[in-house]
C-alpha cells in the first residue's frame, strides 16, 4: 500500500512540474524590486588580463551598503558583502583574491554562471528530433556544467543598466559549441535591490531546438570566513522528494521521498547532523514543492553564530544542494590565503533536473525556436 501511495504521489508531482518547465514563456516575479535607493552605485576596476582582453570587476552597492562583485569572466560572483547581527560586514561567498585563482584548472566553478546545461548529462550524449548529439565529456565520461569550456570560462559582454544597480551580461553560444545544437543568445541580469536581494534573471532564445539549464554556482558560508566549514549552518529546503542518483551522480529516473531521513530539510536542520549518512555528502537535486509558477521561497540558510540568514527564491522546479564535498584545502589564491577544506562552502543552485534530456519523465529542458527561455532566482539576506 505504501508503495502504491508513493507511486501515485510521484506521478502527480511529475505531471505538476511538467507543466511548469519555464522554457516557453517569461515569468514576471511578483516580489521583484528595483534598486532605487539614493546611494546605490556601480563601480568597476581592472582585475587582470586574458591575452589582450581586460577582465573587469564590477561592484554593485545599494543604499544600505551591501555589495556584490561580478566579473565579466564567467559572469562570476566574487563577493557578496553583508553585515552580521552586530553590523560587522563580511564576504559570504568563497572567492579568490586574483584572476589567477579563477583561471586555475582546479577552480570548482566559484561564483560562475553555468551553461549550456548545469549539472550532469549522462555519457555526454542525448537524442533530439532523431539526431544523436555528443557533448564534451569532462566528468567520468559524463558532461558536467556545459563541458570543457562552459559559460564559466567565457568572457561575457557587460552593460550597466542606467539608473539601477544592475548589470546586463550577454553571450552568443554558437551552434556546435561543446556539442550543443543551435545558436543560443543568452542574457543574464544581476540586480542588487534596496532590500538586500541579489536578483538573477536568465533569458535565452535559439534558432534550433536545444537543451538549456542555466544557473549560478556560488559557494556560501555565512560566517564570512570565521568558520572553516558549513556543517553548523541550518538549512530548510521545501521539497518532498529528490532525484535518486547512481555512484556517478547521474539520476536513475526515480523520485525518492525525503520523509524522515537525512535528505529531509522541510524543517530547519543542521547540515552536519546527518551528513555522514549520505554517501559522499550532499550533492543532489531536490524536486521542489511549489505552490505555483511565480517567484517563491524554496529554501533558507541560517548561521546562529553570525545571525546572518539567506532566503532563496526561484521560479525553477529543482534545487541542487552541494555541501562542498570535493574541496580539499589545495586551492591556490584563496581570499585571505586560507585553506578551503571539505565542506568549506555550500551551493544552492536553482535549476531544472540533471540529465533531463535523457529522462523523459522529468520536466522538459528543450527550448524551441520561437520560444523564450526565462527564469528568475533571488538570494535575500537579513539577520536575526
């Protein structure tokens, strides 16, 4: 009887999210706010060079002094500076102190924009419209985060948006890049609002049917460098199920209930409480329990020692929670020179499900010519 009930739950859930794949129409977030505070600003400075190209760091500042640093290289978030409960400000994302850090081969996507397809595609291949496509493989035979040279490694065009603390980043991903079909025109807008939200709006169009799954890969630590790991952070994820994976973190196609186990974050729980019960640590996609198609809160992160809280809002159906399992203290050029050990930061990547092009039961990630891909994510910071 339990198996029958859960099967019915799974089918109902899949039917719901399949109608909410986000690729055919643009969502207008009801909670979006402009950064119209009197003292908001955008500054810029050179951050290094790649050949003859200057890499620029843009710093968005709002009226309350929150700052967000962004590079044109990889659309990378280098800084999110927010106060603790005592007003002491600190950077709550893992970062490097120079361009060399972001260029090192072992950079685990710190703060980067990810695409054309975030997460994994099994065996680096899929079939679309009876055509077999082979992708660049970079993860044990699978394709991870767009391949060998994903969007985290390209130089984006950047435009300041007049009268607002917003940056518009654009990039043309050409047909065949990393094996993907279609010329994909991408726009990502970062906005720092007056209410301490970092809004990220993604949109794209294509001239050929293609899978797409864009996200941001920031690693958060709300201690701003004071705690060596995030195991003492408290996390909530609004989800009843997650996508089961094999040993290479490829989905099996099954949705597994989180109820009562180490994957259950429906109530606030310390990340370190049950992490030992999860082989390899947390690196899974949660199938979010959504109430509609608009921007809504799906997760929150809190650190009692600092009082900092981060709420995650999105229009996407999934959230990848990664607990920094592969960090091992060997990264160079780290901010402040500290060693970033295992679990030094965590990622909360809003997304569609991994390997969806090979999983027909998952929400579709195929963008067709004439459609517009769009989704919005916001990270809102406060103290308590």
